[in-house]
């Protein structure tokens, strides 16, 4: 069975700090996909990134970067120089044929 | 594209009443998901349709919940009878295929059962 664990329930940082959100997954499949979504206070779920199990290249998009390591079954998300607008709940998700989410990490960035 | 459209956005109902939530997926998407979000349980997958066929309904909490997808452009999630513990935000999402492609979410329906 697939499972996603986000051990950090809440994180609070001060603006401009770097922050890493952890995601650990479990699956028996060799082909799977990992995602990160953002849920701002307004409540919608916004797609951030997708990774397939055969692509372990890290990715950087502006202040966001993702580190995928199959050896540790982790797909961590780093925000560099955090901003108040980054305050949200961030979800990691795993997809084999459907999509299942972790419990989410609430990030608060204080000015 | 209008995105995934859910209605109503908010629903307040009395315990015991029937509640129907509606979802219009993005045109061309052939997979549809219903999720429930609560503080205690997070985002739970209730049911997953592919090409209008229910593939996995193991997340449906009990027989009071039922979901249908009569065609590619419409799905419903029904709760009958509703109970206060059903209060949650219900999200519908759609994607091109079931796995490997990002799902796009609707704005959600906030259900309150009093």
C-alpha cells in the first residue's frame, strides 16, 4: 500500500530564512509519481511539481527546489529566502494509479 | 479553461438530510477524484473514477456515502443521511490519467451538518 509521511506538522520561520519540508513515502511499485501541492489560506490546492520514480534529478524553480532520493524514499522541498506569501499548508502526494496525500505541513513565515 | 467546477461552495444542512455535491471536471480529463479534508484526518481520497467507472471506492467511509459519474463531464457525491461528523471540505479533482499526471482541484465545497 502507498503511504506518504510528512512528519513536520507545523514550521514557523522568519522571513528570508531557508526552510525545508520533509516528505517520506512508501510504495511497492517501481513506477510511481511524487507531487507537491500548496494550500494557501484561501483554501484552494495548487500544484507545484511532479516527479517520476525514474528521474532523480533535483529541480530548482526560482526560490523553490526539490530533492528526490530513492535510496531514502524522500522527496523534500526547500524554500530559499522565504517570504510571508509562502505561508500555507504544503502537501506531498504519491501516485501509482490514484493520488494519496500526506498530512501536510503548515508553514508560517513571519515578517 | 474554467478549471474544475464544484457546487455548491458552501452547504449547511441539518442532520439526517440528504446532501448532494456536484463536480464538473476539466474537459478532456478522464480521471476524477473525490477527497475529503478535515483537521483530524487531512486529505482523504474517497473515490477514484477512470473513464466514468469507479476504480477504487475503498475510501468511502460508509454506506451513507455514494458517488456517481454518469458521463465524462459530471460527477456527484451524495451523503444520505448526513451526520455532523460529515462536516468537512470536499474537493473534486481531475486529471488526464489516473497516475503520473498532476490533478487539478476544484475550489471545494464546505459542508456543515448541524
